[in-house]
C-alpha cells in the first residue's frame, strides 16, 4: 500500500465469509464511521464514503472492547445480527442499553471506537494506518501476534501515532467452516491429535445469511436466502427484508465492559 500509494485496502483471511446483505451492512458502517469521525451529530459528505478520519476498520474479529468514546452508531432490528447466545467473543462491548429493558432488541449492531481487538478475519486499512502499522509493528520494538499488536494500538492510540480504530459489534465478517476434519480449519493447529473429529455439514460462524451457505441460491438468481438461525428469522428471508436495517447516532453512559 505504501509503496504504491494505495489509499485504502480491505484484507480478508482466506476462510472469511460474509452475509448476502454485505452491501447494506457496509453502507451503515460508512455512515457510522463518518459520524464517529466528526465532533457534531451530523453526517457530512466527505471525499471517501467512509470518511477520512480512521486508520483501521476492524470488520472481522473475535474480541473487542469499548472504552473512552461514548458515541455509538446504533443499527436496531437488523436481521443479519447473530443471536447473543451464539456469539463467540472473548470480550465484547456492553450491549445492555439495547438488549435489556422494555424495548430490548437482540438484533442490534453498533459501530464504535474499540479499545481492544483479537483476530484479523477482515479489516480495512487506510494508507495512513498502513504507515503507522509498519512503524509500530515492524520498525519499532515489537514481539506480538499481529492481531494482538493491533489491539494494543487501538487501546493506546496516543502511543501509536494517534492510531484510530473503528469496529462493529457483532462483527460483519465471519468464518467458513467446511465439512470434514475440524482440526484442519486452521493451519496454526500444529499439535498431534488422536484420530479425526469430523463435522458432517459445513457451516459459517458469526453470520446469519451466509454467502457460502447460500451460493446455490445466488447462482440460481433467487431472492429468498436461508438463515442459519431459523428460530430467529424464519427458515428463509427475502433479500429486500434482509436489507431493512438503518442506523442512528447515540451517546451512551460509559460502563465497565
């Protein structure tokens, strides 16, 4: 990116999967990112659809925390949000304002400024962010896995050249898990295992209307897509209904995560 002056890049791990409604999700991410990048509550037009005030958009992760910034871009009633009991995160932001009380809604996604993160399933990098990453995780003293290093930079932006992170929760990008030996899901599983533990069916983690699980429907030009959580959304949902969610800005009371 730096050598070729590439303004932004979106980087996926090779087993990444995403929702059939990814374009609608990314539009909301763009609105939220622009809102978080401004001191006012008004979303303003900028040169980039995502604004110009970020280094990392951490769209695929397995752990994230919120902290000093009380602003949230809140997207309620989003059918692409995985039910809370099926979310596999080591750490997560406080969702009580939206998932408890009289108006509780478990299909809420937020866009916020994270102070931690783990796993690099997918992330966008600006050229300014690429320069900061190269310096702080290559040219200066560094001895951590890349995702942990990113988390440290998000947690300590002042010590990392004003590193600016933005993330959704739940994440927008998940993982495809094929049928077969589950120990082959990742090439970092180098330990010796006795026998083969097989998964008879493929699945996708962290997604409701997975592209991988709906490829046959996409190829056939269908508009109804199968849900991995039929108890929440019904067995299938029409494409137009998958795209209905729209967000707004809120300022919340900071609680301990």
